[in-house]
């Protein structure tokens, strides 16, 4: 996306669930945050320091316009799959979980237990939940499609109302769980 290995471009957009701040390295989308407040800026900076090191944030609405466009299409109900590069930073286990999340089809849900079993680690349900919680690019890596084994919405970083909205947008309410 943006040239230079130590630059992270960012932009923001309005959405039906509030403001969204997106960030990308030269390799792809690396962050998607549901807020543009001070706490979110601090969280992004701490995340970058932990995973990338010294970086420079640059606002670049033009470079990130394709990501904003795909998100708008998603919220308009015309995009069911994202076609953009992602640059994910996390542990090896987190990245395995995030790959599993990317395999959950639009309009369907899986439980944390389903994800753990699909990874061949049926006892790692809590670890899957922890990795799900650390997903830096929600919506694009659809962690909102993961629910509790009893069908409850459970947690979501942006709040349960946002999770419910996203599942409703996708037609997954009432839940359409698949094996």
C-alpha cells in the first residue's frame, strides 16, 4: 500500500457503526479500529511499537481509498468478501486462528469450539477466544462471526451492539451455524 517499511498510512471513514480508522503498511491492511479517540490512538501506537518497532504514521486518504471503498460496499450490502491484502502481526497461534476466521462464510457463524476443532486443537477454546480478541483487522478477518457454543454473542472489541449489527447485516440473525 504505502512505500517504506517504517511508514503506516492511515485514513478514516464514517460507517453505520460509527467512525472507523484504517491503517496499512506497504504490504496491506494492518489495523481497523472502531474509534478515532485518544485511547484508540494510544492503543495503535502501542501495537505498532510491539509488533513493528519505530514507525511514522501518515494520513493518506488516497492510498487507502480502495480499502474504504470495500468497507463501504460491505456496509451497503453489496460486498460479501474482501479482496485486499492484509499484513497481520501477531503470534503464530493468533495467525492460525485468524486464517480460520477468514474461512467462515458471509452470513454464517462458528463457535470458538468449532474454530479450535478445525485447527486440530479441540482443547484450545480459550486460546482461540484470546486470539479472536486480538484480531487487528475485524470485519475483514471476520471475528464477529464467532459466537459462544450456546449460541450467545459473547464478547466483541467494538461492543456487542456492533457485533449484532454486523451479523444482522450479513443475515446471520438468527444464527446460521454450519459444521
